[in-house]
C-alpha cells in the first residue's frame, strides 16, 4: 500500500471539496436553526402552557385495574368470580423506619409469619417507591383501625383490591386453572409480546387452564386516573378518570352440575372423565381426579401445601384428562372395527372363529383370550359386544399396521385434539415410522416393525397410548357419524363493553369420508355391549333411552408415579385401569363420554357405572339417588372384560418378538 | 537555556492537542458535570464515575492525537474485519436483551460489536478511497457502499434500527466528501422518501410504535409516550431563562425518565431555559466549525474524509438527541455527545476527537 502523501488532487477537485464543506456547514446550521425554532416554540411561545403543565405535574397518572372477566358454566352458574377486599400496603420510600412501622402495625392487625415472609419477598421484588403488600384480606374492623391511625402511619395505605375466587375449588381446578402473581418470567413474556401497556399496575396473570389460555380475553385493559398528589406523592383528589375496559366474560359449554355428578360417582378414586357434545364439540364435563384447591396458588402457595401437593403419590397436579396416557384396552375395538370395515378386511356379516387363544403362523406363543374357553365363532358385531380378543388379534394380524394406522388417525387418536387448554399430550398411535423414531437410539432390530407387534395393538394394548380426552373425542366423532370438532370448553365470549357475544367453534372442522352404513354398523354393535350377552349388559338395564358403549381394561401404568417407592399404594397401583366409552341417545347422540378409573379392574365394573350415572343425569336430569347403591349393582359379577387376566397377558412375549415395551 | 522540566512535560502533553477543540470540550465538560449533578439528585456517585471514565477517555484522546493519522489508518482493515466477524458471531451466538440480539458474551465480559463499528466503518471507507487515490471511478463508490452495507445490514438484523442508521450514515458521509455525484445523492434522497412506505412495512412493531408515539404521545401515556410528554413539558416550562440550576421541578420530582443518560438534555433545558439551549447549540456549532476547518486543511485524502465524517457524525448525534428529547424525532438510543452519562459512548466520541486532532496536527509537525 502506498503511504498517503500530500494530496495529489488538482485544484478543480479541491474546489469541489470546499463546496461540499460549505454545503455541510450550511446543512448543520439549518438543522440547528430548526432545533432553535423548536426551542423558541416550546420555551417562549408555548411557555405558559407548559409552565402550567409542569406546576400541575404534581398530578400523576395512576392505572386503574380492570375487573377480570367472569367464567360461568353453560347454565350461567359462576365458576370464577371476583370479590373486593382490603389490603394493607406499605411504600418503603415514604416510611421512615420500616421495621418500627411493621411492629407498630402488628399492634393494629394480626400479622402471621406467612404474612411477614410474603412481605419480605415483595420488598425484595418491588422498588422502594412501589407499595408492597403487608397483609391481604383485612377484616372490616382491622381496616377501620388502620384508617383511624392513618395520620401517624406515613407510607401506609389500606387499599380495596379485587381478589379471584373459585367457589367450586377442586371440582374445577383442572378446567379453570388459576391466576397467580406476575413473576419475572411472566414479565419477560409480556414485554416480548408487546403487551406492557395492558399490564400496568397489574399484579396477577393467568397461570394455568382456561385462566391462562383466555388470559387476553379475561384480563381487560387498564384505565387511568389523574390524581393530584401532595409533595409526598400522596393522592389528594381524583381529577379525571379514563375507565378501564373490563375483561370479557366466558361462558363454558361445561355443565357444572354434570361435573359434580361425575365427581361424586368417582368418590375418592383416581381417574378422569371427559364428556363431549358430539353435535357441537362442546366439552360438557372434564374431570381429573384427584384435583386441588386452585385458591392456594393465587397469592403464592406456601411451602408446606406445595410439598403436600407435589409429593402426593396420587399426583393431584397432573391433569389426567389431558396429560394422562393410557392404553385404551378394549375401548379401541369399535375403532378397529371401523378400520376393518372401511378397508374391506372383513365383511359385515362374515363369521369367524373366536377361540380361546391365537397363535401366529410358525410360532407356538399363545395370545390368549380373557375368556379361556373362547367365544366360539362371531361376526364383527358380536365380537365387539362380547369383546373377543382372539377375533381382534386375528383381524389386526390380517390387516397389518399400515391399514390400521391411517383410519384410526382420522379419529384424532395419537394427535392433539386442539382443545382450548394448554399442555395436551400427543399419545401414541403406533406406526412403522413411529417405532423407528421412538427407538432410534437402540439397535436396528428394535427399531424395525415386527409383524407380531400389530397383534396386541388390535385389542388396544401394546404401544397404544391415548388421553381420556382423545378417547372422548374419538367417541364423539363416531357418534356424530364422522363430524369432527375441535373440543372446546368455552362456548361464548361476551364483550364487556359492547355486550357482543362471540360464539366459539359453531361449525365442524371436517367430515370424515367413511361409509354411513359402517357408522351404523359399529354404533349398533356398541349398543349390543349394553344388551344381554354384552360385556356391560347389567348396566343396560332400565334404560329410558338408547345407549351405546364399550368396556375396556388397560394394563399398563402410564402415568409416571414418581421415583418414590410407596408400599401402601403399590399393590393398588398394580391393578388394571377400568375404561368405558359411551354415547347416547344412540339415534341422535347429544353426549359422548370417556371414563377411566385408575387401578379399578374391569371396565364394566368401575368406569361404566360412572358413565351411566353421568349420561342418566344429562339426558333425564335424574341425579343418581344413591351413588353407592348404583356402584354396588354394577359391580356385581360381570363377564370379565378382555385382555386382563394373568394368563392372557397380551404384552408381546420375548419368545415371539423382541420389541422393547415403551 | 533549558526550560524547566515540568514546563517541558506540560509542553509535551499539550503539544498534540488542538487548543480550540480542547477549549470547547472543556466548557462542555464543566457544563455536563453541572447537569449530571442536578440530574442525579445532587449525589456524587455518578459524578465520580464520570470523572473516572472521562480521564480514561482523555488518555485515549491524547494517545490518538499524538499518533500519526497514517499509522492509525493502517488499523482500519483489520479492525473492520474483526468488527464484521463479531457481528456475525452476534448473529449466531449473541445474547438476546430486550428482544434484540446485540451483545456477545465473551465469558468474562459482554461486548456490543456495533460500538466498534462506529469508528471502524468510516475509517475503512476512508482507507479504501485513500488506497485508490487519483484513480477513483464510479464503481469505487459501489465498493464503498458495500463496505457500509455489510455491517449495516448485520446490525439492522439484530434488530437495532437506530444504531444501524447512525453507523451507515457515518460511512455515507465519507462517500459524500469523497465526491459522490450530486445527482446520485439527490436521486438516492428522493428514492428513500419514495420507499418510506416500504420501510414501514419491514419495521418491527416496537419501531413502528416509536414512530406512532411521536405522532401521538397520548396513546400510551404511561409508557413510551410518557418520555416525550414529560421531556417536552420540562423543556417548555424552562422558559426563556430556565428555572435555575438544581431547581427543575420536572427533574427533581422524577418525572424525567433516563434523566442522566438519553434524556439529560431535558434536565439541562428545564434549568437553563432557552438561553442555555442556545449556548449549548453555539458550543456544539463551535466544535463542528473547528472540525470543518480541520477537514478543510487536511493534507491527505484519508485525513479529509475521516475528519469530515467525524465532524458530521458528531453533529448527527447532537441533533438527533436534542430532536428526540424536544419531540421532533422518534425515540432512539442516542446520547447527547459528552453530556449524557455513559462510559462507552464517551470513549468512542473521544476516539473520534483524538483522530480529528491528529489530522489537525499533520502539518504542524
């Protein structure tokens, strides 16, 4: 590179350059003149205006919190509401000796160790000039006492604040979720989604369930109040108020009384129930047992309660309806039947053997039926009614996974239903691709699909794993002859300002292209389950409407029960899960239900009575007079359901194929 | 006869410095200490820090003023390259702060590579033209533009529209002084105005909101609009003569956000009024005029281009900051040169001033 020397440029260029310098100088002068003009405008011409503004700038803008939207059930019964209560708040920057002040306040109101702990937490999170809550929900008497002493309590304020309340507590915990204090993570999210203006002065945000999913609807938009303040920043009087826009109200498709009936039928047992209106996709009930009290979380749960909930072996915090993955057991058979009819694997009247066991060609391993003597011979309809395992082993073997998988996938099995709740599990609808991916870290022979894998899948065991919500959704799709909806809890959203009612999901998303005669056939077969000879015939007694259903028994515990060994629970946890899916009235179904009762044995014994009670209530309004009586009748000797007994373990045996169980 | 050793030391210290620039900068420094004291609620914490980083900045300024410009110029290509590589690294591994990816975590410290580019980019363009002196064709301007656009686009992607614009403009100033055709300049200006709707289309939400806030600050009176509303009130209520030092109510009642950094001009303006504002404008204009004089006298092409670019960039910082606080430009994070509190900005400004003085020195040696 040549060293820069004195300019070689001729004079003409120099003139050019000097001209540009002059232009730059003039440009800068001009721009500064613009600025000077702006200053003259602000500081001379508009001086009086701004001077007044500055003097009144003892006026501060205070955000006014909107009321959070209400949540009601389909009949207008309130499930989530707000109530007003007093809180005691301290602004440290305005209080001289904070510790002395707290001691002084302790003589006026009762301060528990929990209040103090929470107060310390708020102090560390908030800025010094922001008020921190010392005690929530003061009694009227306490509020009056503090107010009367207000003159000697600088920086102390009693404020009316709205609190959230869930009157049905455990019953709605897995549906509504809860709101909680806005934490650092929430703050980040709010900033990222550019919603900071919406959360000025806000303390709480939806954390789980509908409260979280519909946060934007429920939250509302804060208003402003112009408040004149004294030199200490204390509000003297309100000058102008821009009212907040309150949150929108949600009306659910859910029927809280139906939910309550289901809950009572469950009693202390664990499990889940989902009921869907097949004609609208509205979720009529969604229960996960056990639940928890959502109120505990609103202002920060205390350590002991959290420990209790989190370490409970029954896992009350897990939403089983949404996240519990269970093999569907024999409730899978009607859908297998649809696949068989649609693919032409079997004719409607074709009769096949249904012996006591099934063996693969060239193998001595016996896939045994739950009924050791077998069911003789049967057509598809009878095979569903009596829940013949060998019939479906053979059917699955004949069809192969490639013909089963696409049809069942259309019923939404193995994919998210798209319900308006967060955290839905996907489940497993087995296929060759799935297996290769699932075991991709293992040796190739474990990844390859083995024809025998399909056998136990045929009766809803093996790799199959679905959520109760998926089973209810699939049942609803079948009941509605292939009309597919996104299941939704929220039916309407009412705008708080205009009163305009917005309907959610009124139209089906798509229509499955299966033959009507096949729907009719399978639905009729499911009616047969509740008729003499069917596995749930006892349950079908005294019906005042036509009901169709299917029992099931799931063998594998899929919910992770935590690492801790619990001797008391273990024996019970080894028992099978009881399944029942049903819909009614059979001619034009308005309710489809899936019930699972964990570790309760045969499907017909535990889950079916719950479904019967729920559907009875929904269609006839009859509350089961005595739940125990109902359960007793049903629990009496039933035809054992399929795929359960020790001997007929349908889990693939090492002798026949070497698939690792998921 | 030998002069006193202290006198000789003094002489060697002031020898590389430009007397006029030092005078103006010194006045600006005194003024900035006064404002900072008032803005930080009459406490000394920030004053102490400012003294420390100002001393450091002066050291850097002196070192650059003492160096020969052509020596410093040699560093242009490597520094530029490292800067571009760091920007790419930010793109790949950067930390996201406030929704944009500007920082690079080097384990021991986090750096913002766009800061390096503030000086490296105009240096690189000036170096390029010096390198091709005497044989400059139209396509040299295209290459110059490419040198500007590569880091410019990388910073734009972070996304940091404000910094990207400032840095690219400092490069464009070099092109301007290098004799870019007037037709091209006017054409590009017209083209830019015509493409504004398109620019709007590609803007991020927060950037659009800043522009909207400028047009109607009352939209979010507790948020973005708040800064502009409160700073305009501060300036306006200062009146012709100001409320007096330490007597700004807006400032002392904490209505001015970021009042020691980007919005420090509101504090100054409230307390010293229109008179103070005009004095500040004059002071800046004096620095700028001196800068242009140095540019005019520079003896190498590189010297001319760098001096011109440094001067115009300095002007742009001052103008954009005051315009923003006075509510006629959107809110972008630009400090008021040598007045706003902040070490990084001061150091890079000092580097610019040091280079300017070293260019001024060349014919004195």
